[in-house]
C-alpha cells in the first residue's frame, strides 16, 4: 500500500459517521495489521489491538519486534501492508487533520539547539498558527506541567538530559493530544532520573486524563507505568500477550517494592521466557527437518 489516500479508500466502511467521536468506538483499533518493508523485512504480522480512551498501554518486547513500527503507524508515519487502523472508529484518512490529535516523543529530545526552551515547546503551536498570546500561555502551562516553569528562557544545552526530555514532553503536551506516543523516551537516562520521569509522566497521565502508548524494553518500567502491558515478540513482530496491571491509579514510589509489583514483573518475565523457549525449540525443529 503506497499512500494514505489509497489506504483510506481501502479501509473506509459504509455507514461510518463522517466526523465526530462515536462514544462506543475505541480511540485506536488495529485490525489484522501486517507490515513488510520494501527490503522484504516482515516487521509485523497479524497485529490486533484496541486502545480505549484513558488507558496507559506499554508495548514491551525485544529489539526488532516492531514496537517502533507499530507506534509510527499510530502516528500515521508508516502505513500497514495489510489490515486497517481506525481512529475513534474512523479510517485513518484523518491523519494530520484536527481530529487526529496525537503527539509523539522519541528517545532523543530532538530540540532545536539555537532556540530557547519556550520557543522549542511553542513550535507545534507556531506551525498551527495559534495566536502568540494564547500560544505563550499554553507554553507556560506545559512547562509548569513538566517542572520547567523557570527554564523557558534557557537554551537546550543549558539543561541536563532529563530536563531536555522534560522539554520534549512539554512540546508534545502543548497541543493537548488525545493520544501521547512515547518511543523509549527515558532509555538513555540514568536510573534515578528515569524513575523520577516515570513518576512524573504517570502523574501527568492521571491529571490530564489522556491516553498513552509507551514503548519500552524494561519489564519494571512497563509494570510501574501501565494499566495494560502488550507483550511482543520478534521475527516476525507480533503480539503474544496482553497483561492488565491492576491499581494503575493508586501507585506511588513505594509501589516499586510492593508484593503486587514484584508479582506482575514475575508474570511478565515468565511469559517472555516461555515465549523465547518456544521460539528457540521451533527454530531447532526447523533446522533438524
Ligand atoms: N525503514 C525500514 N526499512 C526496512 N526495515 C526496517 C525499517 N524499519 C525497521 N525495520 C526492521 O523492522 C523490524 C522491526 O523494527 P522496529 O524498529 O519497529 O523494532 P523495535 O521493536 O522498535 O526495535 P528496537 O527495540 O531496537 O527499537 C526490524 O527487523 C528492523 O530492522
Ligand atoms: Mg524501536
């Protein structure tokens, strides 16, 4: 499939409302999606997933299992080779339109080095021609939300790695997205900074009532943050399990050493180990036959 127009034409269904958000539809639905890159790599096979408004979903899996590919599809940056994605029940022809309210945060903060932190955060509003006064108020609010209220006039190089990531988060939040997509955003940070940012991200999720999809390699991070963990496996990339994590709204720092936290980590760890063993013995059988 080569273009969004072609994709939309194939994925539209009769009887769907043209605009608006049907209250019964999930925010995002992934229906039997495959992704084969032009070089032949099958990044995803038969992926099915729905994400309800207000969920915090982590995509957990080893390198190469297609986490970033799936996240890019949610953002409309990549298109499936087969299957469909729906946004509030609508075909993805809404990508880039005002209804497709999502933001993405990457592993690097990707700030413009020559611009102040406030100017970096204001960028999406400038691109959307939001009047300067309103934009400045929203930037101040977004910076305060990530603990950078006093750093608007600083340049990115004057900030620590954790603070740069906070600025990147503020830039994603300033547009007030329905869906926040994060691709291993804290993977390059030390453990203390990462734990702090995890806690602050959770607080932001609760306060703003937004929906979050978070990519990580870390079982601990996935369990601490999420209301549901989607476990993926590589070659080809696919979903092997979905594990609900109870009590997402009541977590604090003490939760990281609680019995229920350890139990959830153990469940996920065993699931991943079992899946890996099954995949290794399947390959051995292939080689022998
Ligand atoms: N543009 C591309 N062209 C060809 N193959 C690609 C492309 N992007 C990703 N791939 C391949 O698709 C598979 C899935 O890649 P993807 O980046 O989605 O995995 P990932 O789970 O995010 O990995 P990581 O944890 O290392 O970031 C990999 O085998 C990768 O090499
Ligand atoms: Mg990736």
